[in-house]
């Protein structure tokens, strides 16, 4: 079947010219960094593919991590294979996807009481994995990063960096689509039609309604992240997997210019990442049994602050604007300790499960997504008889203009450099202007979609500042009414959906200034706009049930 082209943005939920039966060479299930990287890899080899995602690009763990491009130094003592993979792949991404990366560098920092044997062994462990680690004078390190504790006893510099996972995935998918790949967003796989040792077709259900789709593919790759086990079971294959929940906190301001790691074996609260204008602190590793209702808790926030404060004392009194959590899909059984499970990845060909055209790609890290995609594409191409080699290690990732709005600080730079008098400033925290929202909305519409406020928030900095959308959410909806993109009562429903998600991230960190900020938002949305009454109507409740 010929590829269906829209523009090169790669965002769509259900293209209007898709028939109820879709034919392709490869179906990819999952729109995270790995699935989108695989779509790009296959498209560069001339292989027709369709990517189906039950929610949105990076809706799972790919969009709920700390954005660390690993040097590999974190794993040198316990998982040298993962360390070397991270080192090599980090170098490749810095070359081919430079626009998604801030090459900040990183410090590994030990404080009084940390294991001195681990500190002493760290340089040689790094050397064995081919990772550059340079000792830094403590006074020099503290002068460069004043947030470091006065009780610091050792500092090593490593080539860590920050990466924007949203831009990486969006631009990977945009490039893939420019080469003929297709994307079905908000479409859930509900079943497989199996005939002997092959999957004849995959059944998928558009969440917005409409007829069920039947996707006929010569090969199917399950890249569903934490949901990979459930997808594999639909096909009659089983995978041993551990779910590890990780929670992260976002500070009001940026506290360090570099990545700062605790110089010890990986534990809770031992990383602080630069995230544009903020810092991201974490993480935790809590084993969970199910994927429903994954959210950060106040207890986890307290744990992170308690663990990170000895290295970064200012965290004890810092303002936090948000907490969020994701689930790592780890291979094997943890036996109660998910940090003991390897952070490596695995590619299952499922031939032992009696399937010759199904594969599962899971585990791994954001840093190794390109390598994971290469391995899966190699398997798929071997099965298809395609001999074209992988090109992603040398082919530059093209920039997609609309994807640039995911980057913290980008909007401020552009607004100050080229502000036009009629370009409304919608978000003062993150300097998002109306033209950015218009560009994102137009790209989504061109792809046959009906954009939501949440879609715009994912692809921009709307709602990500200190007010968590209290002002810019309303301004963005008002702007969309003025442009004629929103009509009638739609805006109220969009606001409820958007702030429901924002509220999930604020609940665990409501103290001090952020509590006052949340109370202001409540007064604005509920007291002035009666938002809780509108939400009650959406939920089929009465006002009495919402507010006694």
C-alpha cells in the first residue's frame, strides 16, 4: 500500500485517508524514543512501516525521565556492558542529534560519609569502560557549582549531557514520515490474528471512536515500553519483566549548570539534571506490580530531598514546582530490589514462542535508543530479506521547526530576538508566544488531527513554569478562541483535562511558595470560572457532590 503523506511533523491521531485495512511491511507498537527511532531506522533503509501509539509520542517512560544523556559513569562499578553502551551511544547522539542535546558535562560528587573505597576505584572503573573521568579540585568545583556541599570530599568530571527526549522522538518521527512512514496516535492494539507461526493481522481501536482497524504487516515489533509484556501476551508470548517506578522533582530555578551525580553506587535521590531554566532531581526505584495510576507521592518527594540534600544542601529549602513519575521496564525478576536488575536492553525474536514475524524490544535507556532500534531493524530486515545497512549512526537528524518549542529557554530567546508587536505572549514563565502555539496547532491540523490543549502542552513549554499553567493555560485557550480554532464549550473541557494532569504533578510538592501558587490557581479556576462545577457536569455529578 502506498505511504500516506502529510507534512513532515509526524504527529497524527488518525489520518482521515486511512482505510479500515492497512497494509505495511512493518508495524511498530509504541511511540516512545525507541519506537520512533526504529521507524526512522527502517524508513532510512527504504522499509515501509506504520507506528501505532495508544496515547501520544513519549506518553510513557520516554517522557517521564530526567533527560540524562549518560556518559556511562553511573554504571561502571556494577554493569560495565551498560556503561560502554551508554558511552558509545552518547557520542553518536552528540554528533547526529546535536540540536536535542545540551553538552553540559557532569560532576560525580562524594561527601563526607560516602564509601571511600568506591571513590578510590571510580577512576579506574571508568577507564576500563573507556569513559573519561578527571579529578577536579574541590575548591574549583564549588566555585563553578556553588550549590555543592561544603562537606564535599571528591569531585570527578565526566562527559554527561542533557537531552530533550520529546524533541528527539518528535524529530525522529518527523524524519521517518518524510520518508514515507505512517503514524497512528491514540490508537490501541487490542488483538492479534495468528495463523500458525505468523501473525496475519493486528487489530487496533482508535480511542476517539470509529471502526476498528485491521493492520496487515509482514513483521510486527513490540516496542511498547512498560506495556511490552501485556502486548506480548496478546500475541501468546510471555516475557519476565519487573516494573520499577521512578519519581523526579522539578525545581523553580536552575541550581547547577552541569549534571551532578552522587559518587556512590546508584541509589535514591542521587542525580540533579539541568533542564533549561530548572533543575530535575531524582530519582527513586520502587518496584510496582501494575501500571495503573502511576503518580509521584509526597513520601517519595521527601525521600529524594533527604537523600540529595547532603550533596546539594539548598534542596532542603528549594521551591519545587512539580513532581512526576514513570515506570522503567526492567528485564527479569528483581526479588524485591529493582536496582539489582540490569539497565541493559533485550530483543526477543519470539521464535521459541512459535512466532516468526513478531519481536519485542524492551529494557534499555534513553541514551541507547538508537542502538536498540538498530538491533531490532537488523532482525526485521533479515527476516524481510532487506540488505540495506543501518544509517542512523551517521545520518544527521533533520530539525523540525515546530519541535523546537519543546526546548526550555528556546522560546525566551526567540521572543527577545524577533518579537513582533502583534505576537501575543501567552506564557510569561517560559516565554511562549502565540505564533508558537499557532505553528504547533497548524502542524497537527495538517496531519489530520484535532489538536487539544494537552497536545500543545506536550510540544511546547505551556504549563511547565512555576504557575503550572494557571495563567498560560487560560491564555492559550483564549488565544485559540480568538483564532477560531476552538468553538462553543470546547475550551472548558480542554481546561479541565489539562489541569487535571497538571494537578497530579503538583499534589506531592504543595508546601511553601508552591502551595500559595496552587491556592491562587484554585481561586482563579474555581472561584472565578467555576471550573469545579464544569468538571462535575463532565463527570455526571451535581454541584452538591463537588462542594458541600
